[in-house]
């Protein structure tokens, strides 16, 4: 399973021959759960309505660092307890 499966990320990637390819081909994963995708030479990634060329996720700090030509945006990833002890499914 891709480590970014829980994020609403869209990829627009092409190789040197203008063929599409999957993001896992440029995904770097590290033993501590940290990962990065640098698509500078292959297109861009869209997250939160912005286009980025480099994404780095720090599992230690739960921070997604997204870079483009304008600078760096940092997103804190968090999980909140909604209802303690509720035994019902989650609406999708």
C-alpha cells in the first residue's frame, strides 16, 4: 500500500517519452516510515489545491513538507478522537 493513501493527492507525471507512469516509481521510502516524492523532472503533485514538485513526509513529526517554485508549505498531519466508545461505522 502506498504510504500516502490517506491523503487527497493527485499526480500528473510523465516520463522522458511523454508516457504516464505511477508515483511509486519515484517514491523514496525510509526504514523509519519517512518518505519523499520528487517529481521536478516529471510533472507535479496536487495537494490542497496547489501544485508541488517535491513532497517529503516526516513520520517522526507527522509533517508533510511540500515544495514548489514559490516556496515550502508545511502541513501537520493529525488524528483526533471523535467519539470515545462509539461502536458504529463511519459514514463515507
